[in-house]
């Protein structure tokens, strides 16, 4: 039987459990990130690495595969039923070893760097869309309290944002707020200019570049 090493991944400390026979752990280690890297490189023969498919699992999976090892990633949902007693790093390693013995549990393929980048890009886009909707809904509520009706759709709201920001009610409120700010606070640091391409370090879309104040918040 090929030696199996179960790894409980973490941000800085990695718990490993070595097994050469089903149900028997021959050695355990707790390693930091650099020591874990050397530990993988120091394996003289091909090893079967067992990990939960969580953060950094695909990175370490690619790293081990590049050295000729076999990597099995298991979904955390399937590992959980095999954990005994409390959730600790040691018990997690034992649960991973037990779950890997189940033939009905199908491993998750190790993603390539390009596949992960594409997945991360989609995640960033969905997060940006969600936060944009939240900002627009916040502005709609503010405008509603001023008796101003804002467009319902996102595209229409962004197009009308500049006009809404220049509405007399909004302009009066903005003037009162600006006059109450400390003199050391520059309004240019709070409201991006019409030609600004960023809002507090966040890129703006081209449709937002021509809008000011509430438009910057909406985009």
C-alpha cells in the first residue's frame, strides 16, 4: 500500500498524519508553512496526499503533483461524518484518512492555475455586482426620504445619477454637510471628481466616470 499522508490545512500551521496501513497512524507532525513545503519536497517516494478541498488545497495539490505525488481532495461535507469527538486538527486528519477509504466518495480534481483564476474572476464580479446593488438601494432610500423618485433599474439609475445628485434638495443637503466638515477635510477626498477613475481605491466603470457624488457611490 502506498503511504498516505492526511493534511489538515490552515493559514500558518499544518497538521499531518502518516499512514501505511488502514486505520493506523504511524507519525504525526505540526508544521509551519515553510516546513510543510520542505516536508513535501523531502518525500523520497511517491505519496498519496489527502486533503479537504478548502483554501490553498489546490495550490498545495499542484505543488505535490509537480513532484510526482498523487493528490486526493475530498469535499469537507463528506469528511465531517467521519470526525470523532471534538473538532481539532488531529481529529480532522484522522477523519480525512477514514473518508479516503470510502469508495463511494469521489475526489475533487485539482484545479489548474488558470481554472482558479477564472473562478476567482467570477467571484470578484459577483461580489462587485452585489455591493453595487446595495449602494444603489441605499441611495434610492436616501432620495426617497427627500421626496425624489429614482429609477428602479440599475442601468437607468446610473444614467440618472448625475441629475439626481444635482437636484435642488440634494444640493442643499450636500452644502450643509460640506460646511459642517472640518476645514482640514478636503471635499475632493470624499466626493470623486467627474474625471476621477477611482472611488476610494475602487475602479469605476466607464459609465460611472461621467457621474459625480452619488454616481460614484452607485457605481
